[in-house]
C-alpha cells in the first residue's frame, strides 16, 4: 500500500509538472503582454521597460523557474493587471466559487441521481424516456443560453430573482441551476447505467429469489452499490465547477475563479492565468489521488496491479 | 433630432473654442457650492471587468477607460467638463498661461482636502506631476524645466521652450493623468500597488470597498467643493450585455454602458428606460504602403473609387442603429482644430468610371481587409461593398493584442495589398490623432504611411507658437489628407448606453452631457428622482 501511494504521488507530481509547463508555454504563445500593459503610444523603449519590470525580458527557462518558485512558495506570482499576489486574488474569489459549485453539485445530485435510479428501475417505460430526454437536453443545451433564458424568465418576466451578482440564496439560484444542469444530466446517465448493471447482478437476483421486498432490493442492495461511481463523478464535477465555471460566472457577474481566469486571459495576465490553471490542476490531481488511494484501500486488487 | 444634437454640440464647441484662451489667458473661478445632502444609491453596470490600475491616475494609459473612474474618485487642477475641452477650473480655482507659453501658474481653491482629510497642497501637485509615469509623461516632463511651489496655494510650471499644448494635454482626462492630484504622503506610504487597492483622491466620491475586478463601492465625499447628490455609488463589472440590460429593466442598475445593436430595440421599446447614444470614435480606411508603385492604391482615383462605393448610411444603420454620424473627417470634431468636412457621397457609377480610368476595369484583389478587433461585421460590410467595383477581398480576424502589435510593427506586418478598417477616439487636439495614425514614425502609423510634404507641414505646426498659424496649418493638413483620400472616412459610431427610471433626467444628454468622454459625467451632478 505504501509503495502504491508513493507511486501515485509521483505520477501526480509529473502531471502537475507537465501541466505547469504546458500552461506556461501556451500563455506565452498568445503574444506580448507588455503591449496591453503599456500606454497605447508606448515607444519601443517603454515596452522594454515594462518587460524588464515584470521579468518578461528574461529567457523562458528563467521565467519558468521563477514561476515554479512562486508556486512552491504559494504566492503564485503577482498579477500584471491587479498588482496583487495571485494567491490573494484566488483566495478572495474561492469562497464564491465554492458556494456556487456546492449549490450546483447539490442540484445536480438531487436531480440527476433520483431521475437516473428511476429510469433504471422503470427501464423502457415512459419514466425512462423522460429521463433520457432530460439527459439529452442537459448535455446539449449550452450553459450560456440556459443562463440567459433563466434571467429573462425569472428576473425580467416574473421578477422573482435578481439578475446577477452575489448576496443571499436568491442570487445563487439561477447560476447554480445553469451550472448544475449539465452535470445533473451526466449524473443521470451514470446513475442509470450503474443501477442497471447492479440490478442485473447475481446478488440482486438472489435477493429477489429469497423474496426480499422490491423497495429493500433497490434501496438497500442496489442503490448503495450503484452510488459509488456516481459519487466519485460528483466529487470530480465539484472540483471542475469550482475552477471552470467561466461562462456561467461571466453571465451572472458572479465574482468567482472562472471569471478571474476569463479576466486573466483577456488581459494576457500570465501570472494570473498560470496560477489559476495550476491551482485547478492541484485540486483535480489531488481529488483523483485521494480517490485512487481510497479505491486501493477498499479493493486490494487495484494496489496489487502493476 | 439626432441630426440636430451634433450640430448643437458643434456650435457649443465653436463657442467654447472662441472664448477659450489658447495662450496668455486666465480662467474664471467656479461659483460657490449649494448645500446638498446626498441621498440614495446609484448603480452603474460597467461593460467589462474593472482593472485596478484605472484607479491610479499616475499610471493613466491614455485611453478613455480610466476616465470613468478617475472622474469619480479624483479631481484635476483643470479638466474637460461638459462642453469645456480642457480648462474647466477644478481643484485650481484659476490658472494663468503665460503669453510666451513658457509657464503656467495655478491657484488652488481654499480649503480643499483629500478623502482622508489631508489638505490638497502645491506639494501634492508637484509630486503628482513629477511622479507621473503614464501616457504623455515623456512629452510633459521633456518640455518642463521645473515645477515651483510659489506659496501654500500657488504652483508654477516652467517650460524649457514654448509649450502651447500644455493645458490641453494636462487638462484632458483621456489624454493624460498628470493633472489629477494624488496625496503625496499617502501615495509614498502605501506605494503604487497599495494605492491601487485603496486609492485616496480629491474627487466627489470616496472608495469604501473594492472587490478587485468586479465591484467598487463608493460614498459621496462631503468635503468636495461642489454638491454631490447621490450618497452611495456602486460600479459593478458586468461583461455580458444581456445581463446588463436585464439589470436595468429590473432596476438593479441605474446606468449601463454599451448596449449592443441586437439589444437596442429592446431598450427602445421599454418606456421606462432611456437610450443614450453618445457619439464616440471615428472609423476610416487606411491603405498600408499605398505609395508602393506596385500598389493599386497608389493611384488617387482608386482610393477615391473606394470612398465612392462605401455605403456609409447602411453601415451606420446596421452597426449603430442609425445613431452614429456620417462625418466627412476621420478625426472627431470634438477636439481642438478638427476640420469640419462634408460627408462623402456614395456614387457607384462614378466609382466604376474611376476604376476604369485608373486601369482596373475588372477590379483587383486585396489580400486582406482587417478591421479593429472585434468589429468584424464592419469589415464584412466593407468587403461586400468593394465587390461592387470589382475589388475582391478577404476578411482577416485577429486578437486585439495581436492587431496592436502588428500596427506597431509597421509596414512589414502588412505585406501585399491590404486595407485596415481603423477606428479610434482620442481627446484633446487633432494633433494627437495625426501623431498616432498618420505621421511617418507615429506610434501607430509607423512606416505604413509616409507623406513627407504633409509631415513637413506638421513639423511647422509643432514649432509654431502662433495660434492662428497653428490653426491654419492644422486645417490645411487635414484638408490635404481628405482631398487626396490618403484615409477614407467611414462613419462615427455611437457608444450606446442606457439610463434607468430612478435617475432624474428628462433627456439622456443631462447624464452624458459632455462631448469629451463617452461616459456619464460629472458624477456629482447626477440626481435620483424623489
């Protein structure tokens, strides 16, 4: 087990290294940020001054080393645009993103899991067809469109909810639904297929043969086992929602991490983009590592596989 | 009515220019303030994210965006205000510009303070100027010999040579931030980065709280020398246009900026809301390297044919809901010495005839038409119109930063036969436009356009300290550019904003009264309905 954990940690470090190198290179391919930082009439020497001030005149390997040093110290560099440490900006926005992601995850679980289970239990009936349609709509309706429709209906026409920004639960409702909708659909599909697989297994057949009531078969034996991959996906979805709700956060003017990333991209704010992406990488790799370790703990076959 | 407004603005501008002393003048003090108790809350939905650097006039980037924030948090010695281009007395109750244009003296208002209660002193003005590192810093500092503190309310700028444009550069908010006074002691204490987080100024509103990038919460500064009417003022960054409009409809925002074409009708139909189509930047066609013997645009007849085939009315209708303006000049008419020029007419038959005379009866191929990002639909319209005289072209799209980089890279970045659909809004003087976009070696024109005889006239303009001669040369140069079709003006677009029902205003011009910025201003004058 110990060896397994060490090996997985090393894989995670390699993943983070490749991610950091990729994002470092990709942001630099977008062009020279000095042009956006200097005044429009800047002369070549002014641009050079800006590059020197921000260390952009140094060779890329040196810049990369500085970036990694900043990652290790936890500061993540200083934003070109805000003149603040990226970690400070990130931590300022993190509670908003967590709030939104948790609400969206809750909605996606509350909608996706029961609908998926119902579709599986009532397979090939109209319950199942309704579930399939919901899944199809959830996966195909773009979040930005759904967000705008929600604003139009619930804010402008019905005047029930505020259009945007943060505040109480009413501010959270529409962005959480718009964000959670897609994930609800994916959970629905996974719950359905997982439940169908469980319901076809031998121990369920045995339970039925023994005359165990149907609600106990489904609720106690089927549901619990079908839920394992579903909750794993929900956990990964949560991390994705925290870090990548760019469009929803822009539409609802929600001051979260996704919007911070959007701002960074538009301003060619290299440290900001790098910092946000690396933090997202840490979270996703961290969650996956945790899941791997938990699986290995539960199922010895995993840790013994080379 | 739409046609009358620009005329009225122009008339007011001419009156202002006529009475504004270019040199050797003094300004008159403003009237004493009335006692007003600020009340209520006003929300502005800003159309992009809010960059903290816009809160520090010391790093003014020479564009229009910082205006919206500096005019709320800060104040200048002299400034553009309503129809006054640059010398409205603000923190300075009066100023005197020497007849030889070699010095300018400012007298501060008595009893003015910053938001932290510290008095605004000549030492703060001196620090502000000397520490300034934004747009035009090199010009201002290069021509200034010294800044003298005369007494506790008087400060004098002494120039190395006659510096006729000093008040214009110093006093125009979207040109330079050198005159927008910051508290020296506080600025040095917190440093430039700390200042951007908690800026203290002498403007009508003081910052209470900032959420970097997304929100500014401000409160009326009761120590301001003019009455401030609204107590709480919130600026919130809302990048999505449909959300901004919904906020206005719901009453969550009172003023919103930038209503795009597809949402204009929706706002127009809502009787509670008011559209505010502020005339903004001018758009024109630029032919990089047209002097090359191989370029078809070397022939004036071809450039004229291009001008004749452009359907400016259609462009204005489609791109600005008809609320822009078909102007004859590529330079906005709200800057000093801008030339009024009749709008160019569309005449496709004459254009075809000119193409034939120039030896292109079947037209030719243009490698790329490149509009300023992200106004691609405008480029597409130009391409469609050029086809009427056989000019075939493709649209080139690129990211804004890349576009700026290529403009600064000069002619080598625009090989072959190319057309740039350029657009800009620059304040102050016509010369700022010329220097940026036409002058050989200019920061945006580089070597794309080099007409030596015109540049020689511009050098004479710069050297002259005689206002009459300068005006004559300015107009001569502009005429020459237009008569030769070196640039082909297209239209002046409208920056369409909207006002909600809480704001006390009969017409949108009460909230956007100025011809010198596209934003609502002056903030202290805006009132809420009872």
